[in-house]
C-alpha cells in the first residue's frame, strides 16, 4: 500500500458517503446487540425498501455510542444535523424510517437528550465512535485511520516518534500509570535478537468494559497504535492478548487484521518502506492475574499464567527472553492522534502530571451508565452528577469505587477531587484501567469490601503465600463482621493482614488486594464498628440478627 493508494481509498469512500442523503448508524456494541440492535437493523433495512430509500440512506454499524442504559441506540445524520434515538426496537426502527427518513419528521418521543452526557467529554480514544464502521476498513480509512502510521513510517524516524509520545506525557492506561514514552525508549535501547509488541486486552475488573468497547468499536485504531509502536521500538511481531469472554471483540479483531493485511497496512513493506509488522491474537481463559504483564507473557508462551519477580522487566527481557513492549488497549488507541497532532497538543489536555483523556466505564447506582472519555482533572462531581445524571430515586451519593479490586472507595467529601493519578492515590485509590462504580446510601461498605476480597480470593493465582492465604483470611474476617460475629480483635487482625499482604505479595495484584478494605476502613470505619460493637448494619444489607 502506497500513500497515494490509501488516499484513493479514503476519497472513494468519502465520495460514496457524500452521495447518500443520510447516514444511519446503529450501535453494534455487545450491550446494544444483546438488547435487540440486530433486529432493529433488519427492520430498518426492510422498511427502507418499502419506502424506496435504500439508495438514499446508508446504514452501518458503529462502535459503542456511550449511553449504554438507553440502548439500542440509533444515530441519524442528515444535512449537518444529528439525532440520537434511544430504546430502538424493530417497531421503533420502522416508525423512525417512515417518519424521519421518509417524511423528514423526527420521532421526538424516541429521541434522547444526549447533550448533558457528552458536553463535558473530550473524545480521542473514542473519536471514531459513531463515524467508523468497525467491520469495514474503508469506513475507517475515510475517517483517517492509518494516516498517522503513514506519517510515522514515511516522515519520521523511530526516535522522533518516541520523542512525540514522550512529549505528550501519556501514561500507561492499564492502571500503573507508567510514562509511555519512557517505556518505549527503554525497549528501543534494549538489545535483543527480536523485539515484540503486546497489547494487553485482558480486561478483568468487575464492572469494566472500556477495552472491550474500544476493540469492538474501533479495532483499527488499536492496530494502528501497535504498528506505530513497533516501528518506534524496532519490533516486527505483535500479539493482542484478549480474554475469551469477548467473542465480538475477537471476531472484529480477526476481521480487522485480515483487512489491514489485505490493504498492506500490516505485513511486509508497510507503505512501501522497509518496515514490516504482523499481529496475531492470543485468547486468554479469563484469569484475572493474566492482566499482570509477566503472567500474560507466560500465558502467551504456553505456560501457566503466573507472575514472576521483576527485574528483569519485560522491556529488557520479556516474551521468549526478548525486549518486549506491553501497553494496554487504551494506551495504543491514544497513539495515532498523538502522532498526527503532536505531543504538545496532547500535553495541553489534563493536569500537569496527568495528561490527556481517560476512558471510564460508568456503572452502579447512577442515572446514566455508559462509556465516557473525559479530560484528566475533571472532578468526580462533574462525572457523576453532570455526565452521569446523579443518583436515581432521590437517594444520596455514598461512594465511588475506582480501580476495580485493586482500587479504593472514595467518599462524598472528595466529590470535588480532580480525577488524576496523584489525586486518586492521595485518597487511597488508584486510576486503574477505568472502572468507576457509583454507590448510593443503601450500600454497606463492609459488604462492598467483602465482595472485592472475595473476587481477589477467587482470582489469586496461588503462587505466593501472602496473597493465596491472606486474601482467604481477610475474606473470612469480613464475612464474620457482616454476620455480626466479630469482635474488636478481629478488626485489629484484619488491619494487620492488610499490611502484611500489601507488603509481601509477589505481584501488584496481591499487593493491591487490600486496598478496598483499607479505603473503607479509612472513610467508613463507623460502619465496621456498628457491625462489631452494636451488631447492626447501618445500610440494612447484612443479615445480622435476622
């Protein structure tokens, strides 16, 4: 594929889109498909034939449009206007076709007011949502896919690419927040017979669906980021490690890889240069620990997915002992825009130490659940009450849990906290990969801590004793407290175990397992004491004395 050939594909696709009067995008994410989006699409296509509109209206699938609780979603674009329809079943699709598409009369009762949800978002990773058809590479090329790769391999040196990524201030979005440019530079300098690039798509946090949504909705953005990374560090082979529970993401990735190879964006002599890069999938069995990079590498190599002590770090000795760059889905999906628009542009978004945007899966007791992308530094209050629409049924906000089972619970007194790496760490939580679960006053925080400890206990790989037995013991103590059978000494023992497991576990997953307990003890200690001393659950959740 030459640069001219890519431009020809782009122009041809844009011309085809421009020839239609209207574009109708139906959300093709797993959440909308599971609630009837495919039936709505089939009804739409048939109704278009009835009204002889098939030649005027382009129908396509989009990635996740964000407002998941309002799905299935349908987007109608015509003459510079955009209407977003919610709860679109087959009947609604036929009605929208007959009224809006045939008679130019929007079906107002089916429209959703999306402005509050999108007004404070800034979309970089999710920029293609609503514009790109994830199953058609031509649609993605029309929207600018692989332009950044073309720029990188034809106009820049590997070192210049790394300098732009470094200047952007992008930090790894998988949870650790390690500077991406520094990691790329380390792999670039490392010596080895071969180098590898791995995309960590082993998303395992309860309530998290950011990576799945990006892979389902815009797989070419991830592949392009991986290819740019490979060019920068000197790799010729990449792997995407994705969990088997994401069949739609796997299907679309396989399709996208074949399409990119067919158009020679992947494979040998990319853009007629000496750069070659191939990508293969590796399907994980769903073990949470395989999100840890050394366990992930062991799994790709065909071994049991358990972590190993570091150093050496994968950047020096990773897959099959060779220098290996590992970033997660969101990190790679951020790269194309950084290369296209420059590191300084990206660094202008966010806070002094946390640059750019962050994708969150907004879930829990909140009016508008869904997938959001916000600039770093936005407050929790803005996310929960302006984007998310606040707490349903007039109940009070109690806490927000970030970082999954490795994170912490943030109480109402920190609602005006800016969301960035340092601020979240300062209140005992972490950014994590992007799960954000909102809880109202009816939640028992001891029960919440017990839930996350149960998850850690079940998912512990068992390699190191502190994690293997410590999580079991902590879960037992939390269970004892929720049953009203614990005494003050149990609380002391629980705190001692938190410190022991945190300080002595082999990998980060074990070391962070006590975080939900520590944060709830820090901010909701009165609830623990109510269970232990007064033998009651303030939220009325635990079965004490029943």
